[in-house]
């Protein structure tokens, strides 16, 4: 996915980027709701299924075998339900793809969250950083949890910790404005 940059980024830029992260854009369910606005058919699925079953029973009664009508209506309702499921899976994938695109935008070429790795509990985020760095995959729930945790911390504490971790980035920034 990305190769880690050798020189650390500017500490102020990291903190500004952290503060600018929009958590609602990382929520897959929120993205799904926005994508499907006006196209959600959940309200109609149960009534349509009941109508299909009743139509099957009515056809079965007219033909003299209510059981076979019910079986036929059930099969038809199953096909309609499966078609709806496939339609829903496509929307779920589109919402997940939008969230992953936003994460890729945040991470960029140089990475973003891995620079905060020493400030997060190693045990809690081990899987997130392993998949992010080694496999190039993102665990969306863990990523959101890490961003929330970092945003809840005091910015001045984060600033001092990042400057302590990456002193060469702080020194480079201090020497540039004088030029």
C-alpha cells in the first residue's frame, strides 16, 4: 500500500491533519445511509414477501393443492429475498469502498497513522498496525478507534510527545522559517 517515509513529517502538519479528520466519513453505516438515500427498500420487503406467499397459497387453492402453492410462493419469496440481498451487498461494498478511499486519502503516500504508533497502546492496536504496514490492509473499526483516541488526547501533550519522538522534524521546522 505505502512505503514508510524515512524522515518524519512536520509535527504541526501531523496534528493539523489529525484535527481535520472527519469521523463521520469513516463510518460505513453513515456512508451507506447517504448512498441509499431514497433508494432504501427495507420497508417494502416484508409486505412483498407476505403478498408473494399469499399469492402462492391462493394459486394453490385454485389448483386444489394449497401445499404446492405455498411451496411455490415460498420459492418465489426466497428468490426475491436473495435478489434484495445481492442488491444490499452492492450498496455495502460501495459504502466500504468510500470509507477506504477516505482512509487512503488520509494516509497518502507517506502514511499518517503509523507516525502516532508509539502514542497508542501497543497491545490494543497491534493487529491494526501489522495489517496496515505488512499486508497493506485497513481494519476500519480499529482505524476509527485509533483516530478517536488520538483526537481525545490533549493537543499540547501530543505535540510534546511527537517532538520528543521525532526531534529531527522539529529542528528542521525551526531552522526553515529563518531562511
